[in-house]
């Protein structure tokens, strides 16, 4: 995935970039490193936990966001 990838069928938290698009962990409740993996249909940047994110997407994202 890259920053231009549109990811659909997300929960409201995921679509706003506040939860992992893979495991749905809420970033307000759990401190976990995450990386941008694309955008929601609303245009918001969305994220995945480092453990859920494929290595290629981590490389493209340029590292880890906390």
C-alpha cells in the first residue's frame, strides 16, 4: 500500500485515522507504533500498527509514527 491507496469499509475511527485499519486498535487507548498506509474515502490519512503492516508499506512510509 502507499499513501495514495484508498481504503474502504472502515469503521468511523479507522476512517478518521484514529484506529488501525487491520486490527482496529484505538490509538487513544493503546500506545502502539503505527504507520500511514493510505487514505479513507473521506480523504483522511489512515494508519496500521507496525505489527499489522506489511514490511513494504513500512518502507514506503519512511518509518514509524507514534
